[in-house]
């Protein structure tokens, strides 16, 4: 398979996605793309195979020059480290070395099937999960999901952003991340997606998971997404203090139509209002541009237009699933939500 190069330039960073086989004859073209990308370039190696040792050397040179590498599979990373440690006159450092030697001295072809490469990426599972609720709700809604994750061996933390301002919501979420003892899968629902989009830049965060959530781009807010393609619900109402609520009579139908009525009733009377500041804050540095991302689309959502969810998932290049759920998909589909989070935890690369 020939190499395919896709360059996406943003205001702050340029992402270059590579797929196929990287061969020595491709290096000049790739070098040109990197130079065109400006001072901050990230190479995404999710779909990449290496065809010869020159590609390994090139990737090492890229890293030494400050180019970031994302989704580097364990076998490529191991070969890069081996190449760095070899003397320049080592026989295996020659371009003719098209494979790597394993611990027992046998050779393994570099053209490894993609399915086999994916198995190798599960060398270190992430065990910490931080859950971030959205508007009109609090962390108690995560209970069923948290119980599944706990049963499966994960350490779960539930952040409780107050929704009084975007800055405060960042503060509380980052505090929950700081309290973990290792790499984190950061999960956001609804407005919680806006929160994790910035908080996900925390160095402990290894993967992002959006559940019917706002995966905002630079300069966007939750309000701008809703205005661009409005949601079905018309039940959002402001009060005189600059906060927004959902009309209690319409809460179940427009927010939580597929959970038991008594739960939807209690959520309606105990809802946490969201401030205008939180809802209109414009994101500056989206973490999904540099970190692996997963997304659950709720196809019966009346609080965020499902087509907007699909759009946000697609541009984030998220691994996406769809469920026939209301806005609270994590409550009506906790098993499916847990499965998506656990996929992120077992497949996201962890940099030590």
C-alpha cells in the first residue's frame, strides 16, 4: 500500500496523518509537508507501516527536531529506540535491515498485518477514568456506569464542576485529574465535553471520550454549536441571575426520555443550572487535536442536534458509535458507554 499524507493546518498546530507504508522514497515529500506545517507539527501514525530502516531514522530525526508523534504503535516505538541505541557501524543499522530481531533472535517482517499491530498496542491499559457531567445534571447520574467500570477493575473519579463559570469548571475538573495516580481516560457528557476539550490538555490525560457532548473547535462555544444547527428542544429558559434551566414539565421528554420516569422527575427538580459564561465560553486549545478521541452519538437527542454530534465526532477523527438514546445516553446505555471507555483505556498510547 502506498503512503498517503493528509495535512490539516490549524492556527496553533498542524496535524499530518500518515497511512500506508513509509518508504525511503517518500521521505522528501514528507519532509516538505512538515516544513510547510510551521513550527508546531504533529505526525499521526495510527495507520502507518514502516517499510525500511530509513523511515525509522527519519522519525527519530523528527522527534529530535521537536516534531510530536501521535499514535506510535509499540513495535514502531521499539524499533526507533533500538535504532537510537545502536552504534552507527552496527550491521543492523544498514538500510537493508527490513525487519527487527525479537528476544530469541528470530526476525519479524515489518509488513505486519494491521490486526496484529492493534493487538500489540494493548501493552499497558489505562486504569484511571475521570467522569465529567454536563449542564442541568450532577455527578450522581454516572452511578450505573461507574459501577460497571469499578467491577471491570478501573479506578473511577467523578468530577463535580459547579457550572458557575467555565474557569471554575476547569478548576474542579483539573483537580480531579491531578488526584489520579497515573494516565487518565477523560470522559465528558454534554457541556462536560466543552470542559474536557480544554482540560484534556492535562499531561495525565491519554484519551478523550465524548458522550453526546460538545467537542468544540477553537473559537467555538456550546452556544455557537446550538445556534448553527438548533436542537429540537425549546425548553431552555434563562433566569434573572444569568443562569439557564430546562422547564421541569419538559425535562423528561427533552433531556431524559429513555430512563425511568421517577429518575427523570428527580433530575428535573434537582437540576443544576448552567451559567451564561459556561455556555458561551469560546474554546482556545482543543485537546482532541493531539489526543486520541472516542465519541458516542445519541441519535434521539433533543438537547444537542445529533447531526452536530456526528459533525464534531468526524472532525475530531473520533472512533464513533451511535445509540438510539436520549441526551442522557450514559444512563440509558451504561454498558455500551462502559465498553467505549474501556476501548479507549486499552488502545490509547501511554507515554511514560
